[in-house]
C-alpha cells in the first residue's frame, strides 16, 4: 500500500521542512512492514511537498502509526498535512 501525505509550506521554510520530512521518513523506516519512502517538492508549485511511503499492507502502516516513537515524532508533522485521503492500494 502507499501512504501519501501532502503539505503546503512557505518557501522560506523549505529547507527546514525538508529536514523534518527526512527525519520523519527515517522514523517510519524503522517500523515493521515499511518498504520504502520518498520526499518530494512540487516542480510547479514549490510550496507543495509530499511524503510517500510504501508498506507491505495497510495493517503494517496502521500499526506503525500506533507505535510510541511514531506518535511522538511523526504524528505531529502528519497533523499539518493537507486534509485529504492518503492511503492507496497499489495492488490493483
């Protein structure tokens, strides 16, 4: 499954935000079921960012989100994401 979180960040905060996203990705990478992840900045609208993670299944993603480390280090940043559905099946 894919988990996609999009963010809108002012350009002056871009460097710090990218570092935050990379740190969040590193925390998620320690979770069981994590396959890969990437951080991206939109080419047309550079204030838009994305964190895309790939998981073995939705259960592993949800278990990762419930871990203490993720609740402390990841969830606060994910709470600032654009409010839209972010879980996708890539097995279709």
